[in-house]
C-alpha cells in the first residue's frame, strides 16, 4: 500500500511539474516573440538611413566627381544620416538598458528641485527662442525620490525636448512639480500640436510616431517616450499624458516621495 501512496504523490507532483514547465515554455515563447519583434522593428528603422546613404553614394559615384555641388550635398546628407543612425543605436541601447536600470542604482536618492532647476536652465540655454518656466511652489525644496539623478535628468530632457519639438507658434514650456499624498508629481506642458486620444495610447510604444515623415524631419525616431516609460516603471513610478489636439499636451510623471529618514538610510547604504 505504501507503493500506491507514493504513486499517488508522484502523479500529483508530475502534474504540478508539467503545469509549471508549460508556464515556463509560454514565458520563453513570449520572450522569443518579443525579441523577434524587436529585431524586426530595428531592422526596419535602420533600413531608411542606410537606403538614404546608399542613394547619395550612388550619386557621388556617378556625378559627384565632376560636380562640386553634388559632392558637397551628398557628403553632407550622408553625414547627417550617419549621425541619425548613431543616435538611433544609442537610444536602442538606452531602451534595452532602461528596463532593469534601477538594479544598478538600488540606493540612489535625488533631490527633485535641484534636477528640475538644472534641466530647466540647460534647456533654456540651448533653446533660446523658448520660454521655459519652472513652478515648484507646491513642492518642498528638500523633496527627495529614489532614482539615479542621471535618469531623472534623462526623463525630463526627453519630455521637454518633445514639448519643444512639437510646439507650434506658442514657444512656451511649463514645468511644474508638486507633492501630494506621498507622491511627487512632475508635469511638463506645451502648447503645441497636441495628440489625438487614439494616438495617446500608442505613443509609448517603441518606434511609434504620430506622423512618421514629419517626425523624421525633426530628428525623432519614436524611442524617447518608450525609454521614458521603461525608466519610470523601473523606479516604480507612473507616467501619463493629457492632451487636446491643436492645443497642447501635458506629460505627468509621479514617484513615491521619501521621508527624510528613508532618504538618509538610502544615502548611508549608497556610501557604504
Ligand atoms: P520621437 O523621438 O519621435 O519624438 P517619442 O517616443 O518621444 O519619439 O514620441 C513618440 C511620438 O509621440 C512622437 O513622434 C510624436 O508624434 C508624439 N509626441 C510626443 N511628445 C509629444 C508632444 N509633446 N506633443 C505632441 N506630440 C508628441
């Protein structure tokens, strides 16, 4: 009778094992599908700049030797495309890293006001034709969150850069920050072309652009917001958009705030 009991056990355990093996296979299949999709997307995105460079090289080969104008134009255009590819590759690396980036900086603590001031200042210097306002009245100056400072900067630069890229005649960006219910909110607002409801749900997907041709002119490749979202999620934050077509957009990010004690503890651990 002992044999029968152990048989019974074995059957149970086998069943459990089969179930978890199947689940694992499903997860692996999903992962493989995602990787395939990513490689497909990347190849597609690299095809355009490579085709443009090839076109210019062909022109150079045929007419460039005798025509200084073609020579100059083709070289300039090829260099521009090469730069675009470099940018694309850098952003793809950022995207793949962003997913588990907080693992690298588990104890990083950042003062929100410091970073906001720096980014707003830098962006004003670079985009002198824009008015960039910073309103931190609803947030204590010493508010801290758990994030690596460079990543908060990167996030804000992505959002402010987009606001600038997609502005129309009103060249203003409002950055505001507030603290409520143990959450820090940062809002980046522009008064540009806005985003339709339908597109709002897609803009965080990698390589998604509302208007491919026009965005390409502006140097966009549809990766900024997917990098931003991955970064935010890896630090347990939230990101969302609120926008009206033709009026402008607001991007909102939120992170859990740290008490002074929590921040102090993390800093100590970070230095250890
Ligand atoms: P890109 O590098 O193309 O700007 P993003 O991932 O940052 O890529 O944005 C995806 C798309 O979302 C953009 O191509 C653009 O169509 C739209 N978008 C992003 N930010 C804004 C904004 N502030 N105003 C209007 N459209 C925006």
